[in-house]
C-alpha cells in the first residue's frame, strides 16, 4: 500500500508492481501528480546531471548517499528514452522535458499500468494501525489490510494542490522524530519600512552572489536575483532560503563580475560625469537610482569631486549588501519543505523505519531537501527505487 501518488509514490509503485508485488496506490487529490505538472514552469526539471549528496540539506547529510548512488540521473534518463520523451539540458546541468511535464506523469502512469498497480484516486488515507501481521488502514474507500505501507505524502508546500501533514503525523504515531519543518526554496520578505526604497525595483533581475549566516557564511550561490514588491526572489534567493534561519542576515554581492572599487576609482580619474550617471553604467540604471536616492547630493556631484572614501563606501555597500529578512512567503509559495521524518530512524538502504517493520518513508516527507535545479525529483526517484527494491526483497523473504 503506497500513500501518495506524487513523484515518489508513482515511481515506487511502478517499480514494485513490475517486480511482481501487488500494489495499491492511493491519493486524496482530485488531479494526479499536480506538483509534477506545475514543476519547472510546466516542463519538469526532472533531474540534475551533477547530483551529489552535497546538493542536499539534512540533519544527517550522509543519509541520501546510498539511494542516490544506486539510482542515478542516468537511470531516469534511460526510463525517459524507453518512453521516447525528448529532453534538453539547461543552465547548470538541469534537465527539462522539451514539450511538457505531462509526459513525465503519463510515463509514470504507464509504468504503473505495466506493473498492474491498482490506483484509488481521490481517496485519502485517514489512519494506519499496526497489527500482528502488518497494518490496517482506514481510507475513504474502506479498510485495507497490508503487509507493508509506504508513506509518500510529500511536504507541506502548496496546500491548495493537496499537501497535507499526514505523513508527519503518521511518523510521530510510530515514534519517529520530525526534524522541524519549514518552507524552503521560497522568496524572502522584508518589513515594509526596510523595503520601501527597493519596492520600486520590483521585476528587476540581475546576477548576484548570496550567502547567509552569522559570522561563518553558509550556502554561497551565484545565480540571478529578482526584486519583488515584498522582498527578494529568483534562483539566488530561493537557494539561500533553504539555509536561512530567522533572525539571520543575508549578504549579497550585487556586482560579482565587476570590481566596483576599481571601476569607480578609474571613473574618478577619467570621467567628467556625475556619480549617478557613472554608476548607472556599471550596474542596472534602476538599481543605481534607487541606491543613490537617499543621497541626492552625492549622486549629483561630478566624479572628479567625489571623495575616495565615499566611493569606496558605495562600492562596499553594493558588494556586501547585508539585510535581515523578516520572513518568507511561506508554504503558499515554497517549492519544497525542509526538515521532515528524521533519517536517523530510517534505513538509508531501504527507507524502512527502524521503529516499525514494514513501514517506509520516501520522497519529500523525509528530512532530505535538494537545492533548486532538479535535485528534489532526483531524490524522489532514488528513494522510491531504494524502497521498491526493499519491498520486493522483504516480501520474498516472508
Ligand atoms: C511550483 C513547484 C515547482 C517545482 N519544480 C521542481 C522542479 O522543476 N524540479 C524538482 O526537482 N523539484 C521541483 N519541485 C519540488 C518537487 O515537486 C517535489 O520535491 C516532489 O514532487 C516531491 O515528491 P513526493 O512524491 O515526495 O511528493 P508530492 O509530489 O508532493 O506527492 C505527495 C502526494 O501525496 C498526496 N497526499 C498527501 N496526503 C495524503 C493523504 N492523507 N492521503 C492520500 N494522499 C495524500 C498528495 O495529494 C500528493 O499527490 C517543485 C515544487 C513546486 C511546488
């Protein structure tokens, strides 16, 4: 019995079914695999060729190693080839469908059909009880007895398309610890007063580097940054949001490719123009205007009359912009949920609970969170494959 017909649940069901297991897959959502459908802007960034354990956050960072090594991006690519699905590589080894994420859903459904998987949808799992020889589940379509239960209920992100906390509640019921959950891969927000000078930049995007942490930096990323009405988004910010903790600052270099100290010093020696005009040649004009809005005299003064220390200070602030987010846009906008079922109570080989034999957790419900760029789906496929192999082995040994 597999609860949750998302990426991990569908993949696990197909694999287990094709190896001879009788599989029932249930999902409470009216539509199948909505997260796959909306992923990657409708083209599903289904894996990343450069996947390594270093691309994942977890309280137990080595846990993901075994499953990722045994089911690689090449394995998923081979599956796409068998289904004649065309794909392309984008930025930073991210792979997307040429046409549509619907193709990935159709492929996973076909794999389930080949494995004679029975699917009940919509049908919610309401409760799970341990029995002497397995489990009994209450579902919307009645009671089900099963030897093995796979929990593939995903994270808390985007509740309006079916996310629930059922998997976490079930884990707790069986004695598991939950690493505190929080929205990740999510835009950051600032208090309206701090953000007022930058709100007009909404829609502007530029290349940046970003890190977080008090003292020692965590998670340095070089990606695009997007200004929004309420704060910051774009790949750089989504990436750092997974590492950001409440109360900590983020540090941003708004001009990573150009040394503004040197460029402004050179302009002082050579240019007749005003600082405002000169800066607008070095960084996007709207950013230069917003940045100098609080010091109009400085902006209007010709380069030759600028003090070295004012120019150095300006360059410093643009290279080391430090600001404290007030929060995030929350689960409503988060692509994933960080935290989850504590992996110290799961087998990294099989995803089986070490507290309840026959109970498995796969995909995003587990405390393994990938970076932006196809890593979360790769974790869903890999953890599902590890689990499917174990289901087959353990049912054969019974
Ligand atoms: C907008 C968006 C874009 C994304 N883009 C990408 C991307 O391009 N690349 C990438 O790698 N990752 C992406 N992700 C993340 C990725 O979608 C998830 O990490 C992945 O879907 C997790 O797979 P899962 O099977 O664990 O969970 P899910 O795919 O979320 O599936 C869980 C399923 O469980 C069901 N369920 C929950 N509770 C119950 C219950 N009680 N009874 C029955 N069913 C239940 C839900 O309805 C759902 O169908 C994106 C996420 C979002 C929100």
